[in-house]
């Protein structure tokens, strides 16, 4: 969760293994992956998404990951 003080302004999931109920659960490629990234509409355009992604990159790097993937829904994005 992305916070501004105590106020939540965004969220994302960073996955290192796909949940068993996902249709591609056995696929171990393109991991780690950012899914469901969202910044509150009123806070968009302020660079918060970029700050959020850099923080997620740091988490992945701390686990010795050399790449990080982002899933984008082409229909509902």
C-alpha cells in the first residue's frame, strides 16, 4: 500500500509466485510481476505511481531479482 502519512493513496501487488487458482499458476516465467497497481484518482499526475514503482523495484532487487514485469489489462486499463 502506498501511504501519504496515514492516508492510503495507492496499492499494488508484487508477486513472486502466482496463486494456484490463477489460470497461469504453473508459469514461472516473467516473475516477479506487478499486478493491480492503482493510485487514487485525486492523486494522479503527481509522480506517486513512479515513486511506487521504484519502491517495488527496490523490493525485487533486495531479493536479487534482475528483472521486474508489469501486467497490464488491455481492455480495462
